[in-house]
C-alpha cells in the first residue's frame, strides 16, 4: 500500500533559532506609514528551506501524483506543453488596453478559437468572455431573458425548467437571472421524465436548461422530443455543455436544436479544473440568439481582427476585458494539437474508461440506483451498497479510506437524488492499468469495511491531516484555516 509521508511540519519561523535582518527597498509612491526599513526573516540553510516546501507540497494531492476521478470536475492530466505555450513571453506582455493594431496575433487566436467552438457545438457564434461554467450559464440565462423582453413577455414567461439531477449552478444561474426555477423529476432510469415535462410546460415557460450527458453520466435519450416540447410552447433550450468531453466529434448541441450552449474549456480541453479557477465558460448561440451574446465578439474584416462592441441587442459586458486569456489560449493549443480526430478519440477514451471502471466494481458493495443497464458516458454514479450501509459505512468513509491508498476520492453526495453517492469520472487520461488499480482499491476498501466497519470509520490513517470535523471546519470561527487552526479543527 502506498504510504504518504506524514509530516508534522513546523513553520520556517519555528525551525529557525535565529533571524536575519534584511534591508527592504523603497517603493516609489507607496505610503510612508506602510513601509518597513528592515525585515526579520528566519535564518536557515537552503536545503532545510527546500525540504520544508517540498514537504508542504507532499501534504497536498494533485493529478500529477495519482488518479483523481472527481465526478463532474474532469480532473484529467493536462499536457504541460499548453502551460509552456501560455508562458510565451509575447503572450504574457500583451496588455488589454494596447491598440488592437499592435496585438493582431492574440486576436487571431481568439477569433480562430471562437470558430472552432462554433464548429464543435454546431452553433452559429460564440462569445469567449464568461470566466467559468457558471458564468457562461448566467450569461446564457440573461440572453434568454433579453429575448423574452423583446417579445414583450417578461411578465408571463418567467419559469426555467431544470431537471433535479442538474449541477447546482444551473438553478443558481437561472434564479440570478430572475427566473423562477421549476424542478423536473428524473424517471427511474435517471433521465428526464418526458411526461412530467409535458405537465409543467406552458405559457410561463421561459426555457429548459439541460445537461448532456447528465450528472448521472447518462445520455438523455429523448432530446429531440424534449426540445420539441419546449419550443412548441415558445420556450428556449439551453444546453449545459460542461460535460462535452464525453461527446466531442459525436453529436453537436446545435444539431439537436439547442438555442444556447456554454462550454467549460477547463474541463473539456486544457487547464486543470478545481480549486475555484481560473476557468473559461464561453457561450455559443444558434441563429436567432446570436445578437444577445455578451460583448465583445472577435471579428475579422478580411484584413484585420478587431473587438466588436457595437451590438445593440447584446446583454452587454459580463466582465472586464475579453475573457480569461490564458485559459482560452490553452484550449486553443489543445484543439490545434489534437485536431478533430484526436478530440473524438479523447471523448471515446473518456467513455471507455468510465464503462471499464464501472464494469470492474463489485456490485454487492456498489449499487447503481439509476440506469444500471444503460451505457455510461464519461462518468457514472454508484451508491454505497445496502450490505455496507447496514453496517453504517458511508460514502464519506469510502472516500476517506481511498486517500490512504495514494489516489483521490471521487465526488460524494452528488447528485442529490442518489443516497450515499460516489460520482466517479476517471477521465480520458488514465491508462487501463490505473483504471484497474482504482477499481481494485475500491473493491478492497469495500471488502475491508464489510469485515471491519470500525477500520474505515477512522480512515485516513496516513495523510498529514486526518479526518476533520466537517461541520466545524466550515464554521465561520474556524474558517480562518491557518496551519495552526487545522489542529484545532
Ligand atoms: C455540468 C456542469 N455544469 C456547470 C458547471 C459549473 O462550472 P464552473 O465550476 O466552471 O463554474 C460544472 C462544473 O463542474 C458542471 O460539471
């Protein structure tokens, strides 16, 4: 079993018996009363400082260390070459306020990226501005609101239909854009209940926000019918494309009849996801909805690239400047590197890995409450089996025990419609040996927990920080997570 070093790492200040006084330099224009002439820093030999920081780095887990199948987050390995490209000196020196004639290169990259995203989604135009998936959703919901306003139906069309398995950001974005959220139940297979949909649509329907594949990792079978039902009552169709890494080169939201699509470039292409960013959530629109896209759009007039702001029906600016450029450039590099065929293969591999891992799980311990017999897409959701639940073993226990084996836990307790949920997304970048090893570990933990539930209750045993009290950890008084506070938690 992999054992992570368990360092009880002191602060540098505590490691050092004496301090060195160093002179600081003066910053012009900095308020005098905030300046310090001298600074005391710990006096330690270089190796001790280096080891200190390396030990600290070992207290963390990252995808460069091991499998990280956090469902819904796509924590895949990201090619380092994308980081190298974005660190290019010329790109780093571009300033958002410099004259457009002097930064044609980056504008060309953004223009081409927009056209790739339009091609990939089967839509008509894209705005690269939103800074995250949720931000793209919010922009999309505002576009729907703008279109409804133009029809003069703001007062009546105020309901956004969202399936109960949706990512929590969907209802939040719809509510922030001023809509009343109508929750749509899933059927026994975990898909949209079409009969229930027919029961809630009507003159108040602003639209539907659909995640495909959904958060159970299942492809919505009745998409064409769902889109038709909503459009027949005059509503708009929104496609949450955060999970597009399951479908690249296979199907396109625009072809399925969706009006608006957002993408999570940080999940589908390059840039590690998680930890709050940075991300990019471009929003793409089909014909008829383009004019509402947030500005600026990137245009080309045959001789030069430019930022287009003059769009009277646009929802306007949704953030400063033109988008999260480093994430956009990494996605551009990734798309160019893989090409159409490579992107399709990446999706096929994501789906294959997910189905392979699912097939290796011991179904006595990991049950599938929804769509057990349906093929999985890039992720799947299992529930901790009844035989384990009877012994009081929870999804949290399994997740904590995984950390002792040198791999990361999957997402737990999401989607909310699954009891004791483990949401597993191996991603396209794990090879078969890693997938097999992860399944072996999950099965071993389940078996050990079945034999000895007390063992799993205390896990993890080998990480630097053990089990924290999650209620206390998020209490405002302990939220100040300094190194010292962790011990108290
Ligand atoms: C299906 C789905 N929608 C929306 C989001 C929100 O994206 P972000 O975290 O970039 O705001 C995610 C994030 O993982 C997601 O998986």
